[in-house]
């Protein structure tokens, strides 16, 4: 039993004491330290990196700094020692983890919990990782570690191989899930006649708890009620007008002839936007993406992600994917051009896939929208936006 990312985000001194009162001993997911271990700054950094990568390469876990191990009749309040300059230390540790772990640990968190004596307890959280093994890469020190029971030790060759296979399998499951959802919508809802823009997002680590998609709060995200899904522009938003309906995996909202949006219990969400047909000069009515409207559309999708994180209280690292399907014959309209030059294209490929984007915990969702907007113009062979 250890604190998940949602619980850590809500942690204060009172809740920390409640956690310590449970007298949970150190095990493979939890370690207590009164202070950073090791003699000298370099050794302390390496020790910290060993602990957090050891958790990430195993089942995830928490390193709690500024707290004694529970023992005997030691009260929870007596366990708490605290550290000085906690906010600064937390930022330093976060930076050390970011710069010296390869690959970075998705969803890694460091939180300084302020105490009444002005000191802090530092909680470092490594979630279970689907990108393991993670290597400590600090100066000349380059090694893999894993958490066993109450200690962290170097990984054996066998453990490293197993981690690589497990990681490949996890990435394969993510791709399989995304591809299956795409197939279901295209085969049974859209077919091969309509050009569509398909946006998907999925957590890249397992969520602590699944979403209850039956709640009004989550359904309001799709409906745009109560100020949600605020990114609107000339009809290019992703609100659904009718109440979402239940599906096997979650809920689905449909705006007939325009878009289909889904939210699943496992944290997956998607929006399929049907490209409207326009009278392109010299062409039959053709599917056309309006350049000036696409940025707000991408922002609307990212807004769904932001609002779901806010509504559920859980923020997870996520993979974002965007494709133009049935793309052949699709044009891009660029209003700053004149006449027929305003229509760029058509695309000659049946499918265009933008580079996958990964959003880390705490990052702005709109960065994904910016990248997709660039990718859209690049897909039509243009730099200007």
C-alpha cells in the first residue's frame, strides 16, 4: 500500500499524519528516510536516483524524506523529522530526476509537504512504469536498479531483459487499444467515404482507479455544460448536443454528421471530426479542413483532457495521437491566400498520421494543440500557419 498521485496531490500535514498512523512498514513500494542518504552531494544524488528508478523498475512506490521508520510505540507525530528548505530541495530533486534518468519516469512527482514548524516532508512518487527499465545516468555512474522487499539493488541481466520485454508488451497493448478503437469507429460508423480527423489520448501508466463515467460531471465534459469545453470557434467545437450514451468501455456522445466523442473508464478519450465538404474551384465538392479553425478544434480536444483531469482529480502522463483518415482528396483552406491558391492540396495518401505526443503530469495540454496545428500544415507540405 502506498500513496498514489491523486492522494499525493491532496497531501498536507494532517493527511500525512493519518497515513503514518497506519504504521506501514517499509516494503517494496515504500521507503522512509530521515534525510538524503550518502556522504557528499554526488553520493546523495546517486542514492536518490537509485531509489526512484528502483521503484519505477518494479511496481512503483514512494520515497518519503524527513520521516523516521515506524517502530514500537513511536507516535506518528514523533516519526516526522522534516527537512529545511523543503521547497527548494523538492525542485532540486525534481530537476535531478528529469536530467539523470533515462528514459525519464512518466508521472514522476515530488511534493514538499509543509509542517507547522516551517520544515517540510518530501514525498517522491514513482508510478509503475511501462517504459522500464530506467537507468541512472549521473556523470560516470550508469546503472539499472530495482526495488526488492525493503532494499534497492542493481538489476541482474535477466531482470533487465524481463523489463524490456514487459515494456514492449505494454506499449504494444496501448497501440492495440488505440488501433482497435479506430477500427471500430471507421468500420461501423464512418466507412470509407468520409474524410475524418481522429484524435485519441490514453494514459501510459495504469490509473490508480478507473473513472466512473456514469457521473454527471464527466458527462458534462462532453456536453460542454457548466462552462466545460470552453474552446469554441465558428461551430468547430466538440460539444455533443444530446446526453452521452453508455458503451461497453464507457460513454459516447454524438453530434450527428459532425463528430463522435468518447470517454472510457480506463482514462482513454477520443474525438472523431468529420471533415466538411466544400466547393473547391475546379473540383467537385471536396473534404476541406479550414486552417483558421483547426487550432481551436485541437484546443477543444485538449480542453476535454484538461477538464477530465480536473473532474476526476487524477492527472496522468498521456499519449496523444492524431490522424487524418480517408485522407486522399482532402484539401486545406488557408484564408490568407487568394482565389484557388487558398486551397492547398489535395492529399494523395489514404492516411496521414501525426507524430505521437506525450504529455507529462502537470504540463499544459495546449502544447499538444500547437504541435498538431504545425503537423497539419506540414502534412500539406507547408510551413506557414
